[in-house]
């Protein structure tokens, strides 16, 4: 049956301006790193994407290497776009990235012009798109001059293959340099995509200040530390969890489910209950309390997780004593 988007889709989502740009993103976005690959169930992936759009999640985050196998998440998305979402293309912000390993030889990863131009062309084909809304350089390249990598981002925008560009996993210092080069080229750095959760607070050590000063947005990834910041691992490792999946490719491994982490999770879970939330919801609200965060990217394996996580928007403010308690649990 043909899909028709919910007429209520814009009623509950909050949209935040991305830095000082004209673009607004939903406070909660959907990422296709895991659960949308060729090894995953297509109908489940399709249901999650349709539900997300019905709930106002207009921003879908991809990368060339998402799967597994690499490239297959873009293919899955391309199929869902073709079957269901194509009439809504102008209501969607679709992103992709390149930087990690994609193909053999010297041109299949990092930050050269040769790699980035070819990779984006491949991504557009896999998704059946003429352009993406945001193209990211996925990780800094210690060998390619930053001027070359930033010039490719500028080129891609001028060619009409991306509307905006961003960077991901860059340090605060490298981010400052990249922003300056892009400004000089006339293509501003729209956004930085950074790992940020209660368990990984590196962005607080300078990156968020650099982004705010320069009017660049920030989108947070792995907000639940890949599921660790939920109540799912309190009583062991469930068979259908990411930690049990052995997916590789950076996915959560069982050695992260330590007694120390689980003890913190139990205390955070109690605090979340006092706020009328579950831990996953509180962990998302905690990131969104900072207005410098444009959006938080959710990774979900089931539609119910998406419904559950969206509830976090009902309470994104924290009292001083709650923040103090969270800091002491995490210390
Ligand atoms: N730029 C980069 O380098 C980079 C790197 C990593 C990720 N990302 C982006 O960020 C996105 C999100 O990353 P992530 O998947 O690591 O995010 P995450 O939110 O930290 O982890 C997602 C996992 O948490 C569990 N989960 C989600 N909602 C839940 C809920 N309400 N209750 C209980 N458990 C819940 C699920 O685990 P189960 O699968 O066990 O059910 C889900 O697969 C990616 O898809 C990608 O788009 C970017």
C-alpha cells in the first residue's frame, strides 16, 4: 500500500536552528549506522524510517560506509525513498559522509579530492539522489592538507551535489582551522558531528565553544553510548542487543558492559525515574539541555525505541541538584 505521511507530523517535534545558518534541524534525528544494512531486516528498517518521518524527524544521517556491508545502508535508504518517501524529498534533510575505508587502493579512504568526489558520486547513485543536503568529511586526515579537503567540500557545493557541508570527529583546534578555510572559500561550515553522551563529554572541553563562536551547529552522535545509557544492560546482555550482535565496525562490544559502567547506569536510572523518565530518555534530554546542540542523532533497532526516545522532548530542563547528582555519579 502507498505510504501517506501523517498530517500531524510537525505538531510535536522541536526544530533548532543550525548555528547561524538558515537551516533548522529536528532536535532528534535518525542515524542509519547500524540496523539498516544488508544484513538487517528491510521491513523493520522501512517501518522505522516511516515512523520517524511521521513524528517530524526530518533529518536522516548516513555515511558511505554504513551497513554492513559498507554502502548497504545507503541502498536501504534509497529503496525506502523510492517506495515511500520520494514525494516528501523537499521535507527531508539527507546527509552522507566520506572519510573511513570504503574501497581498496590509495583512493578509498581519508580526505583527498580523488576519494571524496568519487565517494559522493557513489553515495548519490546508491540513494537515487541528485544531491544530498549535507556532505561531511567523516574524520580528519593527518596526511592530506586541510586546504585540499576543505576545497573539495566547497567544490561539491558549487557543483550542486550538496547544499551544505560539515565535518565530523575533528578536534577543537582542527575545527577552528577548517572553519576559517571554508569561510575564506565562501562555503561556511554548517555543522560539526561529534560523539557526545554522559559517558563521553570531550566536546565540553573546547569544541562547543569554538562552534558557538563561529556560528556552526553541533549534532551529537552515539547519545546513548550505543545503548549502554539505557536500562537494557542492567541485568546482563540481552540476545537481541547490539552488544550481543558481534557486528564489528565499531559497534558496542561486550567488554564495555563493565561492573563500573553498570553501577553508574543503575544510579542514573534511579534518578531518571525521579524525573518521570527512563534512562534512555534522560540521557537524550541531558544533551538537549544545551542550546548549542542543534540535534541528537538516534540509532534505533526497533520502532518502539524511537517512540520511547521521542518522549525525552517532554522534559529537557534539569535542576541544579539533578545536574550535580549526575556529575557525581559520572565522576
Ligand atoms: N560521525 C560519526 O563518526 C558517527 C559515529 C557513530 C554514529 N554516528 C551517527 O549517530 C547515529 C547514532 O549512533 P548510535 O547508533 O551509536 O546511537 P545510540 O543512541 O548511542 O545507540 C543506539 C542503540 O541504543 C539502543 N537504544 C536506542 N533507543 C533506545 C531506547 N529508547 N531504549 C533502549 N535502548 C535504546 C539500541 O540498541 P540495540 O541495537 O541493542 O537495541 C540502538 O541500536 C548513527 O546511526 C550515525 O548516524 C556518527
